[in-house]
């Protein structure tokens, strides 16, 4: 699979998803067939793989959170689903990661879309315009590939993510 085309992996479990995911990919989780939960894969640090996602049970306590991938996807079916790449030209993975990391610990109170986590995984990650503005604006150069060019590493963002 290449990052230049629309990528959708088969439904699988953790740790099988790690065979399919690349830095900047959207991961879709099946919430018992009722809802979908979305996360952005931001890379790995050693054997630990990290995601950024919307956490919270309702609009009142929704917050963008960084976690180990297994915290969200253990015992659940998930897949890579970069569905927006079909309609919009995606940003480079490091830009997607920067935007996701820049919103960690920020509260989200924006309505029904929060219930599905779709706002984090929406067009703003890839640079598409949204009427209400981009939820994930640009950030300083954090995360993405390391300065050595190693794909899938967290680079200089490890202290932010682990702190």
C-alpha cells in the first residue's frame, strides 16, 4: 500500500493493525456496530505505538488525547481508513501529526460530531477548508519522521507525548 492513494485496510484487531498503519493514517474503530471512533496514528517510540483521538463520554467532557494504540483498540475491530484522501489532497504525514499533537489536551465542545470523534479525523487534518474553521491548525514542527528520516518515529515530540 502506498500513501499516495486512498488507503483502506481490512478490519482487524490489535496488534494486526500495526501491519497496515503508517504515520498520519486515520484509524477507524467499530464501536459495537453502532458508531465509529476515529484516531490519528502519530508514530512509534521503540515498541510503543501512539494515537491521538477524541476521548470522553459526551460533549461536556470531550478532550483530544494522546494514548498508546492498544489502550483504544485492544479487543476491538479497527482498520486504516484514509477516506478523505479520495476527495482531498492529503498533507504530508508530518503535517498531519503536527496538527494532531498541537491539539492534545484541548477540550472539544462543538456539537454532535464530537460523539463520533469525526472532528479529529475530519478534513482539517489534511488541509481541507471547513466553514467553521480548521480544528487542527498548524503547529510547530513536532513529531512525524525524525531528523534522521526514520519513518514512523516520533522524532522530537517524544517529551511532549510522554510528559
